C-alpha cells in the first residue's frame, strides 16, 4: 500500500503502541471491537453513503435517524435530542440563534469557545461579557460566579439568554444550578456549552457525581452533576471528546425541565448550520455510542471511576507531582476526569513534561504553563493508567523534586502564562465591529481595533475579540506564545492580523 501525507501519518500512528490521553474518548478501535462492532470497522468505506431509500434524512427524521435521536432522549432524560455532525460548534451557534433575535443581546462568558463568537457575527448579536474568576497560580480562567450573571442580568434586562462553558477545557465547572435559578428568575434562557462534559450525566448513575450543594462521591475522584440535571435549557455535548462517537460528532439536548419549547425554531437554525450532506459514518458512530452506553454504560463508568480513584491514590505518592484542583468551599468545582499534571517542583514546565511523556509513547491533550492536561475517556483501560503512573514515577526519579527552591521555567512558558493571566479577564472597551478591514503586522497593531478574533489554540478561547482594542501587552503575550511554538488563530503565517481600516 503506497500512502503519503495524512493517510500515512494516521496509519503509522495507529500501528504504534501509544497511550491516548487526548481526544477522542474511544481511544481507538479496541472499545468498538470489545462490543462486537468489527463489521462496522471492516466496512467503514462501504458505510459512507448518502440519503438513499431507507437511510432517513437528518433534517426530516422519520426512520433510523429518528430512532437514534430517541435513544439519546432516553439516555439524557431530555424532551428533545439532536444529532450534530458539525461538532458542538454547530449546535452552539444554532442554540444562540434560536434564543436570541437578530441584532439582540447575549450575556456570555468571556472565556466562551470561538464558536460562540461566530454565532454573534452571524446573528448581528451584541455581547455582554461575564468575566470568569482566575486561577492565578496557573494563569487560566476559572468558573463564572452566579453573582456576575445576576449583576449583568440586572444591568441588561433586554438580553435574551446567557451562555457559558462548563466544564471548561481544564475541567473547571461553574455552579450551573445557581446560575440557572438566576437566569430563569429573570425570564431568560440558559445555554450551556458542555462540550467537555458529555460524560457527566452518566457518572451520576454510578455514584461519582457531586451536586452543587457540596455532596461528594466516595474516594478522591468525583465530578459535578451535568448541566441537564442542574437546570440548563439547552445543553451541547461533544460526545466524541470523552465518550465513543467519532470526532466531529456531538449531541444537542433540550432537557426535560427546559423552559425552551420552540423546537421548530431550533430545528430551523440547526438546518442552517449543519451540512446538507451529513456524514453517515458520524451518525453511525453516534448510534453505536448510544447503544454502548445503553447496554454497557454502568460497567464502563464504574470502571472509569475506579481507574481514576486508583490513579489519584497511586499518584499521590510520586515525589514532585501535583494536581491542579479548584474548589469553592465544600462545592466540588472540578471534573477530575481531566488530569491536570504539574511537575514544576521537579523543574519541568508543561511542555517539558509533555516531551518526557512522549518518550514513553503517551500523548496528552493540552499544555498551559506548568500544566499538562491528560484527558481521560470512556475507552481508557487500567493498563493506560498504569503506563502513565510508571512514566511519571520514572520522570520523578530522573528529575528529583527541588527542595526549598522557587521554580522558574527555563522555556519561558510559565512566565508567559503568568504574564497573560490578567489579559484573559481584562475589561476592554467594546467598539463597533470594523466594517472595513486590512491586514497589518502584529507588531504594528497597538491601539488598533481588532477585526478578527485572536485565539490561542488550544484552548480555542479568544484573547482579543472583534471590536476590542489591541494593546502592547497583548502583542507581547501573543508574540511569546508564538515564539514557544503555540498556535494563535488569527495571526497569519506572515505575522499579519486583521484590524479595522
């Protein structure tokens, strides 16, 4: 077989003995094979069809696609569930446009995913930013406080809805129950981008969920309750991130207790956002995901919970290893399926720890400063966790923890994270969106109005949004990220960005 480019890379990677602590959640073919889906994997090209007779239609579901949607309604206890084949992004944009009229106003967390900003542009919607708290030690955004939402609703009674991510990329969760009560008291809709929490609903049934009142599960591992359970009106779940559907597949739920009931309007917006040639491979993977959860979810989630408890207990004895944890009093604010490793006590920042794990063929999901985040999923086995533990023990022995020495990362990534911490919650004046744009070298843009979001990726959250002024400190921060190899969407290969002319 003569393969090159993308195909060669994928086949070569699949043939190696790697451990996946990154998306997608199925972690490879073994979960599909374990539950008897070999025939689907063997015939995957033959399964790539269009809307032939008997195949149903995503935009007028009456047959097999309607059956899969019904499976998700039952799994999530929802009054409506929709299959998404443009990822969570399409569901997020459709939800915004279904809840906010053209030219209306949306209260949104400033750390929302870039798809939310796309929804603003498409709907001519005016944003009101809710600024999350900061985890200063790591230079990342934390939860959005209910008091912030309450204040903004009081100041903006003409806003139609509120949207925020929970969990965020690192697993930090906001108090959705308290926020939902505030939003509903104001007569508005609450949309939750739960792209990183599709698994939360299912942990509720295996004793690993902790509610917003502070109840916790047995052992060191627990997760917050799902947004569906806590009272959100529209919830978007990236089932591919932590469950076992294919990348780019997701689910939009209208929970049973939702105050949103204009399903026709929502379906119309979904049709505007979704491809008119929906992938049957993605929809089939969503169907398989639903069947596996229905038939084997209990055993899989109990094993996942037990493996995480085992990992955290064993890892507690590794010298120089720490974990990022964010708690608000008794309230559990972390989704601990995201393992945020910190070995700065051993002189390693996140990038250096990532390189050390790659030497053991272990692939992580996200690096930010001193944090290396390992995203666990339904497909991870006990062997995966054992290999991670063995690698961390070896790294600890090779780089012993420094005693009474303040760590400063040689690579500068920690300095960049610290310097940038305040920029993520900086309150910038929002100017009119530039109608005429030009491309200008980044270094010459101080004082100019941003015309296209500047988005460090990951985590895919805009640092500067269209209509905001670009400052010298933002330019320095973006430059430092690019110098250390991080990607910043919105900065061209030639170093130019779009600003108002």
